[in-house]
């Protein structure tokens, strides 16, 4: 069975490009992330095709944020696609609304703490509460889990801290911002290698550009999976 701890981000322009990439990756990858950037390029149709026709697991990364009634309605609509993970912002009222919308489905609601592309200067510019990012992530994670989130999206650098929370027992931790050793960081600022992220408590790692920009995407994915397979 393919190791589904690796989630490949299909951060490509449209569903056609996403399907072509999935074909190149073949059986090497069983779990895909489809994000907001592809939504207007057929992202939901691709999610449904990969799930229903290719038996892939799907993480829909929408990072929903709105009034409770709107979030609940949006999640209820998305739940009909039989997807695996859906992200919302980690504000407790948003999480509770999303869980209400997902009721009766198996779709897991994952709460976003602080985006992995942000550092303290970015938070200052957005007038976000003062404090160390790791402390803010842990506080937000705990509140989201108390509100019913099935898991947390956190950078690899905070995965161990979130995993140590009593509220995180039995919950998922999914880490974007993962970069194989030697890979370009791009716009990510809080990163770790695949093996380090898993060792620190992540259940799944999300990797995009280092795989889909590779000359041989399947070989790049297999290299990550080999690294995970060698974990003690």
C-alpha cells in the first residue's frame, strides 16, 4: 500500500494540469491536496475525479473563513463530494460551524493556526497579537481542538509543540512547509525536512513544488517516501 503520509500539493493552474501530474505520479502517490488557487480552474471536478475514478485520497485546502452560517453551508455542500480533509481557519466559531456542516460525513475538519509563509513581521503588519509565533500557534491549536477540530495545520517547527497538547491526543497534525534537504524554500519561512516533520509528530506532510517542479516528479515523490520509510 502506498504511504499516505505524503500529500502532494497539486498547485498547478487548472484541473487538466493537475490530472496530468497525477498520471505522472501514478501509484507512487495516493493522497493529493487541491487548494484555492485551482478552484476556478476546475479544482472541485478534479477532486471528484481523483477520488471516485482513481481511488485517491483528497485534501481540499480552502481555509474557509466567514460568518458561522456561511461556513456551515459551504462545508455541507463540500461534504457531498466524499473528500477526506478540509481546512478552515482555526477561530473556534469557524471550527464549530464547519463541524456542524460536516455532520454525517467522514470528512475531517483541519484548523489552520498561522500560515507557514508568515513570520513575526508579517503578523505585526496585520496587527496580530504580540508574542512568539510558536506560542500563538499552540494557543490557537488548543482552542481549535477544544472547538471540535479533527486536526491542526501547523508548520513543522510547531508540530512537536502541538502534539504535546493534551487536546491533541488522537487528533491529526498536517504540516505544509516541508522541504526535502537541499530544496529551495520558495515563499516558505518555517520549514523542516520530511523525516523531521514526521519525527516531530506530524501524521501527514504536504509537499508541492519540490515534487511537481522536478524533472521526474514520480522519482522525487519516491525519494520522499524512501526517506519516510527509513524512519526508526
